C-alpha cells in the first residue's frame, strides 16, 4: 500500500518497502492511493525543496502551510504575524473564501478586488494578498496582509506552489494565436496520444485529464490561474507526462499562466482581434509574445529517453508575427509555412478536397506526404504547426504523420450537420475577419452552387471587426445573414447597423446580398430555407459554445441543434419550435 511517513512516500508490500519520493515537511496529506498498480513514474521526477513535485496520485486534497507558500514569492512585505496555518485554497474571488483560503485582491478593468477584503476576512480568509498599502488597516485584521508588486503574478505563483508546481513534473506545450488555436491544440494532443504518450490538454472545448474528457464550461480559452493549476495537478496525478495548453492573449496578459513552465511555444497567427482590450496590434502581439518569453525562465526537463528537452519556438513564417517573435531567445526555432519556401516545415502540392486535404511537406526530419482528414487551407497551417510541435518534443516524423491521418474532427470547427438534405450545412467558430475569410474560402471549394453565411459580431469587443467581417462576407459569400452573437450590454440593433454599413461599403445591397435577422434561430431557418440543392450554408461565430450573452446573462444556446432543427423543419420532419429562445425583439432592427 501507499504510505506517507514523515517526509517519505513509501510503497510497501508485506515486509518489502520502496522509497519512491519525498514530501517537504510543509505538505500535509491524509491518504495516499491504495492502488499502487496505477502508479506512473514520471521521467522528470525530482525533489527541489520549495519547488517540490509529488510523483504519485493523491486521493485527498494536498495542503501546504502559509509560510511555505509565501516563500514561493520573490518579494513581499507582510503586516502581522505569519502563522503556521494550513492553506487549502488560493482565490481572487471573495465569494469562494473559506477558512484556510488565501484571498488575492486584484485590481481589474471594472472593479478593484481590494474592495472585497472585508468580505474575504469575514468568510475566514487565512491571509490577504494585495498591492495597496493597507499596513495601517491590517494591524487590526484577524489575518496577515501580504503586500506584493503584482497580485496577478502572486495569484498564479501561490496557486502553483499549493499544487506542487505540477508543470515541473511534465513537459508542456503552449499554443497561442488569433485563429486555429483549438484545432492545433487538439491536433497536437491527438498526435501525442497516438504515439503512446500520456498527454493532457486544456482548450476552449474542454480538458483531457487521463482517460477523462471534461467539459470545463469555459466561455474563455484560458481559465484563471488557480483553475489552470488544479487541472494541471490532476493531469500530473493521473500520470500525464506531457500536456498541451491553449493560451489566449487575455490569459497571457493577465498572468493566468505566469507560473506555468512551458517547453514548447506554438503560434498559429496574429491578426485583427481583441484590439478593444489591447488597444493596438503591437500590444496584442506583445501579449502573445509573453508565451515565448516565458521559455527562457521555465524549468528544464527531460524527455522519456533521458535527453534534455530543449525550449522550442514554433512560428508561422507566412504571418506578420514571425519577425518579432523569432527575435525572442529559445534553444531552437522551427518555422512553418506555405508561401515561404525557406520555412523549416514547408507544405507544397496541396490538394483541397471536400472532406480532407493532402500535401507534401519538407521538414528537418525529412520529406513526406500528409493526408489530413480536415478541409481548408487554414488547416494546412494548423497541421504544420502540430507537426512542428511533435518534432519539438522528439517524436519521429513517420509516427507524427501516421497520427495525423486519424485526426478526428473538432467540435464546432468546420463541422457538418447532415440530416439527409440536398445541400451542405456547416457549423464553424470563425469569429474574426481573417478566420471568416478562411472559412468562406474553404467552403467555396466544396460547392459549385451558392455560399450562404450566417454570423454576427460580439458586443463589448472590437467594433472595427463588425464592419470588416460584413465586408468580407459580402465579397466572398453569395448571401450574408447578419444576426445576434453575444451582444452583451450593447444594443443588438446598433451592432447589426454597423455590420450592415460594412456590407454596404463592399457594394452589398440589403435584401439582395445581405439580410438582417436579429433572432439567430430565425436567421438560421431563413438561410436553410433559401438553400438550393448543392449550396453551402455555413453558420459561423459560436462553434462549440453553449451559451449566448444578452445583457449580463448567459442564455442556453448551441448552433448545432438549431441548424439540425432548421433542416428538419425544411424537410417536414418536425413542427417543433426552435430548441432555444433568445431575448431578441423587433426593436433590434
């Protein structure tokens, strides 16, 4: 059985006992797994004092003392006595505070977490961390106050320390970019698992931890730092030796992955998106570059064969981000591209088929042909990035390409809905001008008929892309249906008017080239009813997502069942109302 004796983790059987690891004295646990047959040793196993990693599966929650956690911070000032208190959680949400929780006050864009310190203390916070000078007030607090320079960094570091710095016990691949992140993340994970590696994943769609596929319920790609560390710790404890993490510009800029030790950084592309948050393309790119800058300071790890895992940057040579990102130091740079023949991974002889893509690829490991069961030019880039990531972690090219041929489809990415209709219906996540352009170019190759596009543009996001997306669709689709897509607290009517203006700039005529239908169910139904045999109806913008935000409320929504319902209504297979009801009104026009 597993036993914990003082600082030793012991596997015992009868009179025999094997010392398999150590626990620092600050860590406390009650029970270790009683199933030693499931123990998976980690090739990068090490014990580094405060950076300790625990290499077995815990069935109980790991805790650490407050002094131990604070030692993980590089610089802080404490007011009050630091007690030897056991800490079981770290959070920036005062509503989640319980006794034994460290509350980290973060100054955000709309609210200041320091306002909620009294609430956190009332709920039993064991300590408060923040950036404000609250020493005078903290003298009378029932818990110590720890002042730091960067509370977001403190949140990430404390969470990582609480969970034993899980990414120091496994190799980690980070994927960022504007478009294609989720498909690339899933491609990499599929390759890793296909060659026999125990691989975990966190993406927009969900998390893969051991044998479990979890719906994380995320409306954003990158979870908050404590959630990231919890998922990564679950992966480590489930025996994962490598993981893939999809990272957004928001997540990088807000330090959600600040305490994650990356080994490989991959970028898909950096185009027009999130400028409402970052202010400029250069600032947006700089946020993406955080992933690549983090390589230099990340823990060094080993591959399964005992060789050192280099820090590798995988860059798109055809993208505007290439020159700025390649200037960031790394052990190895792998470039990929289609237009740039000098790229390390170069695709040529590309054949686009309705349901797959084939191409030849030249790589540092040799040349081969690829049969990718995903359609569209953008998926060639996604595949090249995934192949580059596979090479970066030491996989043989032959096994990488064999894995690619069995790649499953990705939820909400160029996903077909087939109810026996005489036209093609597709759901895709395209929600930026470039991704919409690529989606429309891809579906154009699937038909000799018309392309009908249905999409909207989100509220409280970059207004410029509303005009750009409508312009793009009028140029590339035969009919554009503008509709709702997470208007949030903005007027849906105003958003649609801006999109209509963009469509008109491109020469579109309302009623002929584009329609405005605020209710998304009605918009999908209209597009389906207008489809002729052989046409393509592509519904863009929501993809895998399961809700739509009106005001501050998330209403249940999913494009797939709505498209299916609309087709069945057209075919006379149902007279049911739409599966979801959204709070749109005639005033939205």
